[in-house]
């Protein structure tokens, strides 16, 4: 890293570490389910305008009133989509990490508890499904604490992972200052975990991904059909799997209950999971399992 420059453009470079995943796996596959429903922008949540992002009302414009179409799209995720994804993951014996927004957990604690009872990891995802670049430091600090409390109340265990998504410049520091977290996933800059120093403390980062993420179903120039999702995820996996013969990698698959939980997209997810499972040397892992492995095999020096 260039002295005084706040970004690291080098990373592992041409010599990535040997991940040594369990069982000699070539790829550690992390499936993530985002639970955000009931925390999105809405005037009934005290916001000045309605939500317009990451839902199937394409081209929705926020306005100072209730958008019942968008609200209904989000409701689908909590009412139906999440349960479909939970069934698919259980049938495939694939453990997942749930990025759970604190307010959404408070509004539907049974849903998050059901994922936890099935063995999936519950990871903090902010208290609101919001852009924290526009939220003050004191409020963001309070939101981290409220999210931890909501998850602990619903599941009986505090989260040890964190992902805000739309971070402020303060987010990672506030997460480290809160304490109790083994990792965060607020980065998209590598195919392996890595360590950083935050306020003089070592902190582990497990990068996430948007290219193998169902949000592209509703993004401009994104997936036009389920076939695009299947092709993108499988192509990513095949490349990482080939590279993994020499240097094992990590892969993320991002899902949203209101998107991937729809029947056609859920069927596409089944196809993807079947394809990945047909290969030897694939470790389906929760992010906490990957973090614990990395901390043991590649501790901070």
C-alpha cells in the first residue's frame, strides 16, 4: 500500500495464500440469504419517502406516500420466499449465512429463529435497510447495538459477523469498537479472506460479491432471466474451481427472500446447488465457519 493512500490495490498479488479448506476443498462456497423485509424505506416506518430499490416493481420512484406495490413485494419475501429458500437449503443440506437487518428481525423474529434452529448463521446487517453514508455516527453506533440485541433476543445468540452493505466511512471502525465480531463482509475486493488493522486491532474481512447475486434480476442491464443467473453463478464457480486446483478460493452467492424466493428463481437456485454439489472438493460453509478456519490456519502475524 502506498504510504498515505487509504486503499490497498495490491492485496495478495500473484501469491495468494493456500487456504487449506477442510477436506482439501478447492472452493469454499458461501450462500447468503438477505432478510430485510420490514426495514426498508416506508412512510409507515417514519421515512419521508417510499422504497424504490431491489424489488420487482421495476422503475419505481420514491414518493412521499405509501407505495403499496413495493410494500407488497417486500412482504412476499417474509411471508413466502424466505420459507421456500429455507426448505431448499435444508433439502440440499447447504448451510447458509443470513444477513439479517435488526428492524426486520424485530418485526418477524420467528423467521430468523427458524433459520438459526436449522443451523444457519445469523449475521448483523444494520438496523435499517438503508444507506449509512447518510446516517450520522452516533445513530449508526446505536443501530449496531440495536441489531445485536434484536438478533440475540430472537435466536438466543449474538451475531459474530457483520455486513452493512451501504457503509459509511465509520462503519468498520464502529463494528470493531462494538466488539464481539469475528469478521465483516463489507468488501468486494478479493476471492479470499484477509486481515486489516482497525484502530490498532486486527480484524478479518470476508469479501462478498454482487456479480453472483440475485439483485441483478432487478438491476439495469442485469439478469434478463433465470438462465442468466444460472450461467453467471456456474461460470464463476467453474473458473474458481479450476483455479482452486492450485490455490483454493472462496465464492459467495447472494440471495434475497423477495427475489430468489420467487418460484422460478428458487428453481434456478436448485439447479445451481445441484451443479455445485456434483463436484468433489466443494465446501459449503457458513461465513462464520470460513472466518474461524481462516483465523486458525492464517492467523494475523
